[in-house]
C-alpha cells in the first residue's frame, strides 16, 4: 500500500483553554499543501456512536476528503489516502468508519479507548515509572492484534491492527488499512560532530516508524508560521486569526517555490541553491511594500481606499491598461513583481551578452555610425524604434516626437553592462519576467538597486 498522503491536526491556543480560534488542518505528509481546514466547535452533527468530539472531527474531515478522490484529472487523490492522527481522535467508532469508506489511518490510542472486546490486560496500559525492568521490556516484540472485516453492500473490506508495546511508557497504536506486518527492530540516533559525536539505538517497530515519519510535517508548518513574525497591535480579536492565515499562505507559497526550484515540475526551473525560508520571506516583504493596489492586479485591490478614492477618469485609464504593468525601475529590479530570473541571467552569460572590460567591449561591438535625424521615421507622434547592430545582436532605442524636440532613450552601452541587465528596451521585449511591463528610463538609484539584486539574489544561485 502506497502511503503518500497524510492528515495532521493543529490548534491555535493551549490545552485547557476555550476552543475559539482552533481548527483542524489536513495537509500532505511531505509537503505543505492544506487540503481541508475545519473550524473546531461543538455544533458539528454527531451521528450515533460519535459521542466524543475528536473522532467526530475525523469523520467530518473524511467526508470532506471523499469528493477529492477519483481517477479524473481534476481530483487530488487517485486512491483513498492514509491519515495520521493524535490520540485525541482515536476510538473504535472512527477506525471502523474510516475502514468502511476505504481510508487508511494510524493513530496513537488512549488507554481508555483500547479496542473493545479484548481485555485491557492483554495490552500495555499501565502508567508506571521508568525502571531497569521497563527499559529491558522496550526490546521485546510488540503485541499485535489484527481483525479483518468483509465487504458488504455499502462498505468496503478493511483490516484493523492494534500494536501495543513498552517505550518510555505504555504505548498503543491503532491502525486500519495501514500495516502489512509489524516487527521489532532498532533505529540509530546521532548527536554531536567530530570527536564529540555519539551514537546509540532505540527500539522501533513498523507502526511507530510509520507514525513518526508521517506526523512531523505539521510541526514544521507551525515553526515556519512563527518565523514569519507577522503581528501588530490591535484590539480587534479577529486580526490574530487573519495574520495566522496569512502566515500559513506564506508557508504554502514557500513550499510551491521549493517544488519548482528543485526541478520536479520542469527541469529547466531547477536551481542549485534555492532560497531558505528567511530569504523567501524577506523577498515577499519587499514585493508587498513596493506594490500599489491602484494597479488592481490582484483580487480585492479595488476595495482599497487608494482605489475607491481615485477619480473616475483615472480609474478608466487604469482599467483600460490593466494588462500592462507600469512599475518603477527600482521596484522591478529589487524584488518587484517583474524582477529578473536566475535562468534569464544564466542564459545571457551563455550568449556572451555581457562585456566586463573595455577590450571585451571593443571586440564585441562594431563601430556605431551616427544616425541622423532625417533617418528616423516618426508618424503622427507614434513611438518607433531604431536598431543598431553589434555582432548580430539587435538592441533598440525609443524615440518620441514632441513638437520640434526629439527625446531619445539611451540603451546602447547599458545593453552589455552585467549590472544593468534587464533595463534595456530589447530586454523588455525578450525576457519573460518583463512581459507586459512598460519600459522606462532607469534612474541612478534603480541601477544601484538592480546591481544589488543581481549580486545578492542571482549570482549566488547560478
């Protein structure tokens, strides 16, 4: 059985406090992709047999996951996934319910929810102290109890297995459609480095190994949410839940970035040294600070005050050019929505786009003849482009006509400057990151910001 999907739960708050603001989150075992988010409260319907809140929440989650399963291309799961839960959600009722539907599940089992019909003396259930006798008992074979249930008209065939063993205390695992076998083995642990490194082994079995390998993702998500450090002082209680949701979105976006940067989606997207979470968070922060909601590129931008207080004439002009992005050169070069890509810079290096010294520049560029004003075609004020040829490489300038004055946009020498890559007029035509971006003449501050962006974010990842 392929165990590729796992469900976890997390809560906002501490045990013993009100459930207000707590929720159950279901995500993949080895990636940060929430599939179901369930608000915890006491108003969820409880069928017969589901008197405890924990097992009933698992039932609601399973019902929400079922429409996502199927052979169609728009389904997330091709087969029924396996889920891992804490002992708060364990019990005979929920294990049988998941088995009848076809789900797989592994849960730590509470001492007061051991499998019914079997005397509890057959399992490890006592809460005793750690002694030399209990330490020896850790390396005994686990107690494994199995029971198979046949299929009927409405339910699927399933097999339940309960594993009981001695660890630091009495430990019990309840599983359904999860284990093919269960045996005792040892797992190596390491601490320290070099001469201070020490190794030892701990007891392990298949049920415990499966649980530990598929339950840690939710802890990682919680730690990354805390590293976002989103917060501000406000008396409105709902801001805390909103900030927690935004932090969760940042964590999911980082996981999507890693999936693309590792080349699992497309090989040409692979990056040798992807950004860590702190660099990714700072990059997003810079983009958010530089973005103007008046551009209305994202849902909800039209509700901001900067958009609602804008006069109708300006609103119509922005709506007419919504497919074009007019951002400052500084924001584009230093973390904006159309910043340079590492792959684009790598391709420019392969094509000998850059000249790092005067000798290289002289050998690359041919003598440039002066272009007279009479050779420039200007028709009814429409901007035209002229071309200069340098070793079969075409780069251009834009020329606008204002009465008798001709204004030119320089881009000849900047075209071969590595620190100014992405600012040329032709770069805006050829680079994917500059698609739908209106070209403007870069300022001195923008050139410095572009230089810092290339040296800090692009060159280390080449």
